[in-house]
């Protein structure tokens, strides 16, 4: 299948060569032969007209004798390479340069009919069967005082015309051969610039279709073929990365589901077997309940992330006060902040700050960011939530003074199920999906979110939101 294009191109080249040869050897040859015949006939007609107006006319007017005319016409016939005849209207040959002069013998052309020429001044035949082969025949009347006294006929062999045609056809065939050889350059260019790169790309596509996304190939070209090859390599790299991410995701999901399930099963079996005394059941049932809540949270996060991926552009946008949403979200963490003695500082621009976004999803973003900030903050520390406007854009900042994120982990925190070693050591209850959800929500709003973090100092998340037209006008 992959050789079809090249074979078709070769077949097209062969057909082009065959048709070119057929056209040159038939149509071009006939046209050339006809042109040479007509041109030669035109030249002979001019000569025949001069003979009829001069030599033959003088002969019939008795101004010269037949022998003198015969000598003159013999010389002219040798020069024109043809035979010249003077013929009476009845068809009797008065003079023939091809034969000796014989006035006593009568040579008659049977069936002689000048009207057989029709509108043409020449014919190609045996001239009323007076020759054994075909000749180019030109017939011109000899007239005087509006009376036709006879005819001047010139008969030229066609071999000379055929030889001239053959010489021209040799040149034509030579030019055709040169043209076909030069057209091979197109075939070579096609092979090197199209077929060879296309073959590499096809082989790569076959490997990718078989699942070998690590297959390497190179097309050294800056045209569309090179661009296509680069796109295919990029696509394969992306797919390979997706496969790696998928494997990691499955491994992380398995790990995060296996751990609580193992704990739940272990505690329940221990209570069933009597290893845990009845008076301790309440304590361990509380642990089992916490583990089920962890599974519920993980499942809900997965569903949320899936819905964002499939319907991320379907946002319920409204105009709302972001300051109010921040205050309400921060107040929901009052209990947790009290446990760790953490103070949330709100630095909000204005009493009311209207934005156009999906209220529920932005509240989810704030909840996840504040939840992470509390989780990784030290005891007796503070969290700062700030809003400010810069270049007609609203910026929301959530900054903590916690453990920070290692430099090597900063680019990885948006990946699903990713947890740095620090976060795992401090809090194993996280699903690793919170920041992925945050990223998806902000991207669905066509906005940006960035992180600035220093290990041991703290972390700051900053995201943008579109302001309403009213707020932009006021600003």
C-alpha cells in the first residue's frame, strides 16, 4: 500500500513517454510531412506559373522552337529535381524533360482531366497512371487571349520530401529523448523530496499505530514534509507522555484506594475475630469512618476533575463580589484555624469588587488553596489573602508562611495525584487532585494561575479573574 503512490508516479511517467512517442511518430510526423509537401508544392507552382507565362507561351505563339524550349526546361528540371511536361488540352504530351524530344511519336495521357485537381493546385498520385509511383504533381494552364492552349505540369518525386521529413523527425525524436531525460529530474526530486520523507513518515505512523511511541525518525526538510514529520514526532512524544501519566495515575489511584481499604478491612477483621475488645470498637469504628470519608473525598475529586475535563468550557458565568466569596470561604475554616492557632489576614481592594466568572467553581478554587495553605502552615502562623487590580486585571493571592515546596516539585504540583515527599510525610490524607482541579477551573475561565514558593519560607498562589465592565469603567 505504501508503494502505490510511487508506482503510480512511475506509471504516469511511462505513460507520458509512450504517449509522447506515439504523438510524435504519428501526428507530428503527418503534420510535418503535410507542411513540407504543401511548401514544396507552392514553390513548384510558382515555377510552373513562370514557365507557363514565358517558355510555354512563347512556344505556342511561335516565338521560339520546341528544341530551344526543351533545352531550357531540361536545365530548369535538373535544378528543381523534377520532370516538366507541356501537355495539350487533349492529354497529348508535347514536351517531357524526362524523355528525348520526338515530334513524330505521339504520347497520350489516357483519361487526362485538368478538372480532377478541383480547387487545389497540386495532387499526390501517379498523375492519371502515367507514372509507376506517386509524384507531387502541379498543373498550371497556358493561356493567351483568354484561351487555354495547354498545361505545364511539374512532377516531383516524393522521396526527397520524405527524406526532409525524416530528417526533421530525427530532430524531433532527439528533442523528445532529451525532454524525457530532463523530466527524470522531476522524478528524482519527487523521490528525494516527497517519497523518501513520506516513506519515513508512513513507517513511523505504522510504529505509532502498533503502540511504539518511542520510535525515532528524522526528516531533514523545512517544507510541509518536515513540518508534518515534526508534528508527528511531537504527537508521539505527547502520547508517550500521556501514557506515562496514565500509568502513574493508575498507580496513584491504586495506592490511594488500597491504603484506606486495607486499613478498613484490617480493623473490621480484628473486631470480628475479637482481637480488638468491644470497649475499643467505638475508637476503631471512628478510624474506619475517617477512612471511608477519605475514599469519598477521593471519589468526589475524581468526578469533579472528570466533569471539568469534559465540560470545562460550560461555565455558569455571573457578576458577583469576589470579596464576599473570599470572606465566606475563609470563615468556613475558622475551626481548623483555631486548632493550629492560624490567623487569616484579608487585604481586599474596596468594599465590593465585581468579577465575571462561575461563582461555585471560583469558590472551589479558593477553598482548595486555603485548605492547602492551612495544611502546610506551621502552628501560630498567618495566611494572607489579598486582591488587587493591575492593568485592568484582578489578581487574587493566597500566601502562607509554611513549609514551602521544593524547587524540583514546583512544576509537578499541577499533575494529578502528584504529592511531594514533604506533603506525604506531613499529611497523608490528601488526594493529590486539589491543585489539578484548581488549574482546570482557572484554565476553563481562560485565566492564569502561578505559584511562588521557597522551601522553609512559604508558598504564594496567584490567579487572575476577569472584572465586570462596570468595574473596568470605574477603574
